[in-house]
C-alpha cells in the first residue's frame, strides 16, 4: 500500500473513498466494500482529525487500511489553502488531477469545499461534469444508533469494549514497541511487556483487560494493565503492561499489537506486592474464562494479519 501525505500522487482510473476514517469502523468499511466492487485501484482519502483524541494513531490507521485492501492511503493535511478551495476546485484538483477518479464513494453527510459549501448533490453534479461516478451510502445504524467515531470514542472511554468492538469491526487495538520496564513482573512469575501509548490516542479507563496479542506473526492470549501502576513506587507515567499466558522469550524492542477484548476491573492500589500477585492470579483465571468463551465468536479476518 502506498502512503501519500501530500498531493504529489498520480492515480489512474481509481475508486476513491473520502472521509476522516478515524477507527475505520463498520460504517467506513461499507465505503471500502463499495469501492472494491468497482474493480479499480482503491484510494482512501483521509483528512486530519481535529478532535483532541483519536481512536488510532497514524501508524495504526495505516496498518488497518492496508489490512482492509486499500491500495493508496492519501492523508491530506487541512491547510488554510486547501480548506479555502471551492467545491469545484476540490473536485478538479484532488479527485481528477491527483486521483484520476473513475468513481467516488462517500457517506450521506459528506461535505467539502470552503465553508463546507458542497454536499453530495454538489458532488454528483460535479461528477457528471468532470467524468466520474458518485455513490452515496446511507449511515449505518447498529443498536438503534448511527455508527460513528464519536460514539465509539465514548464507548471506549467508558470501558464498553464489547460494543465498541462490534461497531469497529476489528477489536480496538494498541500497537507499540516494547520498552524495558522495572522487571518487577518477573519476580512475581508474570513477566510483562511495557508500551507507552501516544498521548493523543483514545484509551479505555485505567484498569485490567483480557487481551489478544499479536507479536512476530503469532497470536497469544493475555491480560494487561492500563494505567499508572499505583502499587509500584515511583510509577506515574501512563503505560500499557501485558502478560502473555503462553509466551516465553524476550520481547524488548519488538512490535506488539494488543486487542482489547473485555474489561475485567478498575486499576487500584494494593497494600503489598503479595496482595497484587494474588489479584493477578484471580484476574488471570477470569481472563482465561472470558477469552475461551469468546474464542468461538472470533474469525481470523477480525484481526490484522
């Protein structure tokens, strides 16, 4: 997959999906599936997200887009110059000159051009004039509400991982490179891998979660603690610490992707490391039960490869 962060790209008869694509959830995926029906190279045009927090970092978004079969991810910075374009300038410069779009697929709430002056009707008129087809898809609803990045951010922020994962289509995940910690887990026979999430990534509430982890092409079950490890003196940085049940070896400096399956409990401070170890044992039993119960629901295509 090509990743382009400017307009220096030349497509050739492409199928173009346009949106913010934060999370690339099930609603977004309808656009992608429609684009695949065109049997043309798929370009996903994604704009910078103005929210303070995003579901996925740029790198995570790129991994997910590639997994979903995108041929080119065109990430457009929303500069003053770009945002001042008329709808027709937007269509000519971006869709025609840059992408050579044969077809354009958007959601029903799509707006473009200076002051969001263009809508789907405008786009269809420009498509007729400039020579590309336009497909407008209705918003996807699940559970009586529209599937949206805002809704998913709220669900994750309150720890409702099962519903968030259903709306996303791929379980919410965190990717990072394992860093060396205090190695305290080794002394409790639960060696952990430590990752420090980006500050602008939406995170679930601090606590313990049942997780599925991909590392070096293999998949493991485990538990993680997300938070500041209040029982450990001197720890105050927000971190992700995961223990893989059936893994032995060194994970330092390796990339790890963890899928949050279920919330187990809130993070809390224990009076001693002995109490912490006893709680980890209970957490492990519960996590294994939950992960075993949910295993029959999983499909290989639900996870990144």
